[in-house]
C-alpha cells in the first residue's frame, strides 16, 4: 500500500478530507523521526513500538571480492510488532464485541 492509498483508505473510513489525513500522516511520520532522532521510543497500542537499536560491530564479506571487511557499530531504527498485530497477521485476532 502506498502513502496515497493509505490516505484514501483512512479518509474513506473516517469521512475526513484527504488533505487533513495527509497532514495528520505527515505529522505522525515527523513525530516518529524526531523521537527516534533523540533516542526515544513510540508505542502505539495494537500496532507496535518504534525505537532505536544499537547494532554491534561485526565482520562481513564483500560478495564481489570475497574480502573480509569490518562493519562498524551503528544505531538503526527498529520496530517490534504488538501482539494484536501479530495475531491479525496469523489470522488469530480476537473479534470485538460483547460477551453473551
């Protein structure tokens, strides 16, 4: 799904103008960027957690020359899916509704 498709989907579901949805989505992405840049994390219930992870230095191999090379340690963005998202992907999501 592209950004334009996501904006259209959300606009259709919420009956909000596409321009407003696009502005909201841009704000959400900016908030994620700024928070991760500061080393923080963002948790969204039923979606997951965005956070910065530290990758260790390691030895790699150049696939063209087969020469060994050192890959330095670095920070990278990470995402951990929430249980609700994992269940939805596996098809075991609980159905919402009142118990009888």
